[in-house]
C-alpha cells in the first residue's frame, strides 16, 4: 500500500469512527451497485418534475411570514437539499446559525457529522434528501414551539409528498414527534419502524445530541444498520 493510500485509509477509518461506526464487515462488499436503488416505478413523476414542484414550494417558503418573529430575524429560509427523487429523506429540526447564513440544511458541526453518518452508510448527500421541520432559525437555537411546528408543517409535508421517499429518518425529538404526531420521547421512538403514508419511518438521535453525547453514536449506528438493511444497502 502506498503512503498516500494508507493515509486515505486511515482518514476513512477515523471518519467512520467519528460517525459512530463500531464494526465493519470482514470483506468489503462491492461498491453499492446502482441496481440496489430501484428504478422509479412507471407513472411516478420524473426527477425534473419533482424538482419543479419543489421550486414552487421553495418560493412560497422564501416569502413566508407565518411566524413574524422568525421571519424578521432570519437571513435566509432553509428549504431542503439533495435529490428530488431520493429513496431516503432525513428530517431535522430547524436551521442553526450556519444554515441561516448559507440557506442550506445541515452544514454546521451537526451537519458535518450527519454527512459522515450518510457516508458511513455508503451513500452521499446528493442521493438523499435533507430537510427540516422549520424553515427559519429559531433565535438562539431554541427548540421550535408547537405553534411554529404547526405553521411550518404544511411545507415539510408537501416536500415529502413531492419527493415521495420510501424511507424517512427522523433526526431527534422535534422531527420524530412532528412527523409521527406523538409526544413519546426519542429514546422510546428510536430503533422502531413507523409508517408515514407509503414511507417507512425510523427515528434516531439528532447529530447535535451526538456532539454532546458521543456515546450515543453507537445507538445511531445501530439504527442506521437497521435502516440500510431494510433499504437493501449492503454495508
Ligand atoms: N440542526 C437541524 O436540525 N437542522 C439543520 O439544518 C442544522 C442543524
């Protein structure tokens, strides 16, 4: 092995470890074949049709003033990112400071950890779709209020309707409780399967929680292994 490739391998292992990966298969499965990503069934909208539908919602969100205090404080609304035809959506809570500035979800420290988790699952940010319950940053990164969730619900529900993912992964309490209309705590929701329309839903801890509680990365990796197994993605 050359010096450069062993350094690359070491970096990859460090990235997996910081994403919470605790075990790897003995021999690496061949790179994920595109065949495991099932082709869109006939009659479903094309990716460009979905992108156009999302752009309409994006424009509505950009002009939204349903929560006047959030609208006054925001730099940008943060709509969503990734593939409009994704099989898997990650639903987070609300933009933080970095997302408010960039207009892109999950780009701060928690976002970088989410990216590592996605890559540990052998996927990329471009092939999943990432969105939040709230489209505006709550001041001081406080938790969204029930009123704010209620006012923003229409947007994330419509995004999910357009993307029509087979799988949704809720990141943290706010996302899980909002999507599933429940008040159960995340500790009891994680590791189980739910349904949202036609989509299979799994919940796990939010990456921000993992930054404060690295020991919980093991639980998230267990949840990701459940999710990838059901998606037919070999790790
Ligand atoms: N936390 C979230 O829930 N969403 C983001 O986009 C960033 C941090």
